[in-house]
C-alpha cells in the first residue's frame, strides 16, 4: 500500500487526526468508541524504529496508554501500528486483516489519510493552527478532513473566529465546530450527528441538535 495508489474506500471507517500530540485525539476517539457498537480500533504511532504491528494484550493493555484507553472503552480488537512515516501504509496493510469482519473501524493517526478514504475523517485543531510552523502531514490531514473540531480551552475561545478562518483557507468544504473536548455532552451531540450523516450506526440515545 503506497500513497501513489488510488485511495482505498473504507465506508465503515472513521479517522481521527490532529494538529499535534496531546490535542485530544484519543479523548475524541473514546467518545466514538462508546457511541458506535462493535467497533475495532487501529492506533498509528509514527516513530523512527522498525515497523511493528501488534494486537497482543502485552502491548495493548498497558494502563494509561492510548491503546488501553480505547480497549477499556469497548473497542475490540485494538491494533497498534508503530512505523516510520514512509512505512505507515505497510503497517496499515498488516493491521487490517487483524480486524477483518468488524462492522466499524476507528483509526487514530494523521498519515493514514494518504492511503484510505474513510466514511468520516475528523481533524482536531486549536489556536496552534495560526502558527506557520506545522508539519506537512498535519496540514494534509486537515485538507482531507470531512469535519474539523476546534478544541477550545480557557481563553482560547476568543480566537475561535481566527481559527475557523484559517481552517477554511485550507479546507473550505469541511464544517468547523468550536467546543471543548472535555464537554462530553456537546461532543457526543456533535459526534452523533456527524456519524449518522456519514452512514455509521450509533447506539440509541438522546437525539442530537442540528449542527450549523
């Protein structure tokens, strides 16, 4: 699997990517796992070492790790892909057979959007998007997103309009929502509507408000 090939359509997949480490990708992914029944998950970590793909409990169920958080919320199986930037496609190709047959798939990572076209691609940003020093892979993930979430924290709400304007210059089509990812009610309302629009079944619950 390489980025020069045609994108593989994955109508059952949701991708969560983000502007930087620690921005809330796994927190958002946890909400998705709790909303979507029978979902599997792939966590992609870019590193400088050899490609390692594992679904073993010894790797996944380490308390506090992102893979542990996803599994604890209900994702099964959870597969961890560790690869350098140029080998992410290879790692993904090795991971997909391990989740074969599951009706829904969550993938957390930026570079994966070079290879697949998911049903829903969510990008998380904050006021850091106003900086000029952003990795190319993260800008490309934003360009390919079907929806953008501005994770507003503290006084960052004052810059929401500037964040929205910047994101619109990079991706004019994607709707942008400004909210705090720690506001579970708001996040779940937004996710429920985005998932339903993407044709992904969600657990029954309170109806979602309209998203402007």
